[in-house]
C-alpha cells in the first residue's frame, strides 16, 4: 500500500517495484526482509564513504543507521550502500597521493551508477575525508535528485604539554626533526597523541572547509557539520536528515533547486571568511559543472577578494573545528556575513526553508575569539587569493590567511624541480636558499597524474623555520593544512605546455597576492622561443589503469579538473525518465 504523501508513479523506483513485470525484483526485496509497505514507498539511497583507511571515515557506518531511522520514520525505504575514499593524510607525501583527486570523480561516478542501477528516488550522502565531500555532492548535483548531505564530523584535538595539537603539527614536526630541533622520542610522543578519536582533520583544512560549504550551499541541514565525530548526539542530525529528504521528495525539491549560482557564491564567501582550503577553488567549479553553472576559478577568487576574513581557525589562525562548533558554527558565521549584505537570503536549503528563514532562527552571538565581528575582521579580504599573469594565464591560488600584508609580496629566483619527490629530497638536506621561489611542476591533474598535494614539502619547510623565507609554486595542489607563501593550481599545467613548463633555474618570479599577480621576468619572445623548444610532457609510469584514464579525461584546474562534459551536455533527466 502506497503512502498517500508520495506519488510513486512519478519516481524512478517505480521501475523496480511496481506492476506484475517487477515480481522478480520484488522477490529479491522480500529476501532482504523488505516489507510490502516499504517496497511501494519512495526508495532512498543512503551512501557512505565508510572504510577502515583512516579515522575520518570510521564512524560513518554507525551514523548511517540514524539516517535510515529518519527515512523510515518519514515513510521511506532506505537502502544503504558504500563507495570508496582515498584519505589524503594517509596518501600524503608518496605515490598514493596521485589517487586522491581522481577518487573525487570516482566517488561521484560510483554513487551515480548505484543510484541509476537501482532506481533510487533520493540520496542522503555521508562523507568524512577531503575528496569524498565534493565527490558526494557532485553525485547529488549530477543526478539532480532530492538530496541531503551529512559530514561525518571532525576529530577531537590532541593534547600535549597543555596545548591542542593536530595532525598538521606532526607533519611540521617531521621538518623540525630533520633540522635537529626535535628528538626521536619527542616525535614519537607527538604522533601518538595528535589524533585521539574518529573524525576528519580538525583545522580548517579541506574536509572542514567543504563541510562548511555543504551548509552554506544548502545541501546540508544548518549546524549539522560542526559537531565532532565522536559525539553520539550527531545521531539527531542523521535522524533529521533522513526525515528532511522525505520532505524534499514530497515537495519535489531537487539538488539543482538548492545549488544555484547564488548558492555557490554563498559557499565561496564562507570559505573566504573562514580562511578555508585552496582546494575549494577546485571543488566549487566542479560542483557547478555538475549543475550546468558557469563558475570557474576566477569567479571563486573574485568572491574571495571581496570577502573579509574573520573566523580564526587553523592553519592560519588559532582554533579548530570543535571550537567553531562551540562558538555557534556556520549559522553564526553566515549571519555575520548577512549583516554585511554578503549572503543571498533567498537560496533554498535541504530543510525546505530558505537561507534567510534559517538565519532568522539563529540566536547565538559571536564570541569574538573564534568568530570575530565582520565589521572588524582579521583582514579585509578573504583567506584565499586568486592570481593571474604571464606565469599563470589560466590562474592560480594562494592562501594568505594569517599572513601580514608585507608577507604577501615575494620576488626571487626560481629553483625548479620536476616532481614533488625531488623537491622534498632537496628540502630535507636544505638544498635550497633563502629568498628563492621553489617550483614544483609536472604535478597537475593530467601531468601528475592526479594533482598531488604538497603538504610534506611545505610542512618540512615550515618545520625548518623557512616557511616565510621562501615561496613555492606548483601546478599541483596544497593541503588545507599548508602554511607559508605557497601558490597552487598554476595553469595551464606543465603537461599542457603552460609557462610553468618553460621555467629555468634563476628565472626571477614575482608573486603579489595584494594585486593578484604572478609573473616571471621573461618577455613574450623568450617564452615563445622556449615553448618552441619544449620537449613535451614528462613521461609517467601510469600507462594503464585508472590513473591513465583519468589523465586522458581530466580538464584544467581552472574549471575544477572535471572528467566529463557536465550538465550542459545532458539529453535526459534521471528523475523524470
């Protein structure tokens, strides 16, 4: 018997549950204990990135159970499934990092295929680690089904000698150890206490940045992302999210009704004001691509430039995700942006209410420590800045949160490395000089392949006390935990013959984050001559397999490093087929 709230004849699940021809399908469902009433209800995919790879994902399986309870309570039939995750903290600093960004698109692909293959009507997605958050939200937008996103929550900070410590401290401790500033025993103690619980890395790194995005963009319930992973009270958000998705089905509110151009702008503002990860400048365009919205790196960076930075989070600031949650979380941050006229209030959210309606319910005031007044920000512009110039015609990004204005301009000679391993080896033995611009190329989406993050190298520089004495540029990425003057996403990448491929040791590079410029002191004639003599892309060992496919499909970082034509090329709508 169908629930009268829902018109099953208009939902995709009718193709596997309704009519005499579907008797074989129903026999499978009865085999799993699905009741007759559930069979004829809306079917909701409950997708998790659960695995045992890292603490980011380990709690997702338990959290999914509360979502399923919410779906059932509201008259739906939940069907749980899992997808992959590549955890950056584990993949960092070696060949495994090549799999990280590629995993984002694999997550979106596998969730899409599961939903299509089983004709699910809606999606609740739970994700914990960096690329799994945008990957899950990309699947929602690609399918354009009623969707609710849930972040698995952040890790609790560790404690050492009376202060909070996080995994970033361990990465930087490797540099301190190499410089003789930390003993074996001290490093051993730090690595044992830095990560004391389940949850994703606690600073405003990529996971927490994209978790804030999920609320700001409207795909997650307000305040759902802030609570740390170990808190069992997170179950209340799972239950509410399961109920919310059923309301979205009833009202036919789909993911692209929520994620509009205005919603993307809201999300970019929250990234900027919190000093979020540079990776958001990659993931927001990729999400826009899935929705058929033209919103590239330059659009993101325009918003970053116009938005004050007023939330004091690591790595540029002092506090971690747990502190932001206790200070009121994303809703309080967004209400502060609203005071400055920087939020579009009319955007729809997963609750079925608009952003304006949600923010009208917020009663908390800023604490002045974690969340500062928007009128007196930590700095007048966002924590991430876009750059453009003859060295990066397709743009680049740099994170300046926590940097003084005088630290945001750097000129120096290039020291060029052909890959991250070469650069890290040189840094380990201090094979560079103060005042240089370290160049790491052939690490872009296609050339890497995989656009690796350079946290091992940048953390080693910081650990050696050189984070402010050199600059670093790459066509690869940086971790949200990266500190120092580090420019990523330089495009076009070296594999596509971009200017970064033509650099030589000693070329004078200028990076000006105040003006938004990045240039090399070479005229057009010299660059053209070097391009004519360029030997072509650096060969890689990835001549087969998933990374081979990825390298051939992936587009430029400016447009999100996506691997398919996106919504503009669609000829049918999944929900209406």
